[in-house]
């Protein structure tokens, strides 16, 4: 696998950088991961081979950039560099048993089976079809466009109208639709899907608006990752101390749907195969602090790590304390 970052500098603009131990090699050539992928498509070579063939022009300390102590700043590892609205952010839910069980407890007594648990069971029964076959469709949700995407170190905001903001530690697939309308896997990244669990708990029909929040991915784009069984850790820090943490896991061996089945049911829609569009698709969470009774506060830090996916993704939480304002539509 290859570990890639997108970084930016006030004077030098955007660049891509390879991770080499504790340094970042700033590469000559394409300035963004998007441009690098399109160049690899045009040359008909694998993206990993193309990136390995780029020459470094300089290097910087990864430790300093990661800590926010450098003039270079980390960006999300894949985005649409010129049109953020051409990046679609979505996800597949109820792919991990722990998530389905948490949703079950949120919505009914333990002895009753909810629609959420039924959907998880359907995935267990038909979400892993034989190669070449189409399996059961998973739950799908929309989060927003690339305007909601945040990088490592950037705050995730709980808006004034929200009831809650909670981390969801996941792995996200990063895709680019090529000129022929074919979805191409660029790589994967650690993701914090971030949702409003309190409003979802009121009624599962509020799931859709509960997902319309910011989210983060990164810091690294992993090209050619292993996605069989990926152990990880999620922790919440408050005032410099860890107040909650849990071992988690993702990957096909731990999920009710295969990766190919999730991808088919996302990209089967023609509007999801528009040439030049970027897709960030979250694959589901195994655990999150809300299920343990934790309510995130302003300045808390959510940290998510997965083995083989580079350095942890860390985001502070910013809670807007001002009252919600009425939005009034003006006449034309």
C-alpha cells in the first residue's frame, strides 16, 4: 500500500505528499490526488504505480505537519479541487452488528426486533453474494457535498439547531468516476462520519436529517489497502484526559455486506456515475461513544485509528451555544 496526503501552503498552494517514515515527500507533478488519479487513468497505469513513479522535490517533517506546527496544512486526502459540490458524501449503515444493536436499543425494548435489526439480518442472509451475483441492498444515507468535508485537526461543528454531535469511527471508500462513467477506487481513509444521535433516537425516521452534519476523513489516503479485518481504536479526550475508549474493527470479515455488494448498490444509480465526480462513502461503524452514554462537549477531541491506515484522525468538537435562528424564505 501507499500512504498519500494532500497538503496546502499559503505561498506554494496545494500539493500531494508521500509518507516516508517520519517525513512527507512533496511530489513533483500533479498538485492534487484528483489530478494524479486522472493522469493515471489517461496513461492507463495503476494509480499506485503512477504515484510511486513521481519524484520528490522536497520533504517536510510529518510530525510538525500532523501536529499543526508547520506552514503546511493537512487537507482531506481526496476532494474535488475546483467544485466541492461535485463530491458526494454518503454511507452504508447497519453493516456491523454492534451498530445494529445500538440502533435497536435506541428505538425499542430489547425483546422486540426493530426494522433496523431486520435490515442488519437481511444483510447477514444476503449481503455477501457469490462473485458476479447481486445481493441484498444495504441501508444507504446521504450526508452532503464536499462543502461539509473536514480534514484532520479541523473542528467538527454541532450547529445551534442540533440536539447532539457524536463521532462515528469508520473507514471510508474514496472514489472518482472516470471519463467513461466507471467508478474507480482511489483508496480508503479513516473517517469520522459524525451524526446527531439524539434526534435519531427520537424516531428512526429522523435518521436522514441526523446525518446532515460535517464529517472528516484522513489524514492519509491509503492506496491499495487491506480491507479484510481491520482492528482499530476510538477514544474521546476531554481537558487532556481520555474519558472513553474502545477497541473497534471494520473490514469485510466483520460486516454483513461484502465491499462489492455495497459498491454495486451505491453505484447502480446512474446519477452516481457522472464522469469527474468524487464519492466519499462511509462503510459503517462498529461502536461509538453515544452508545456508552457519552455526550460530547465543546473542545472534546475524537480520535480514530485503524491498523494499516496511517496516523490517527483527530478532530476537536465545537458546539454552537447560540440559539437557533429562524430561516425565512424571501419572495423572488
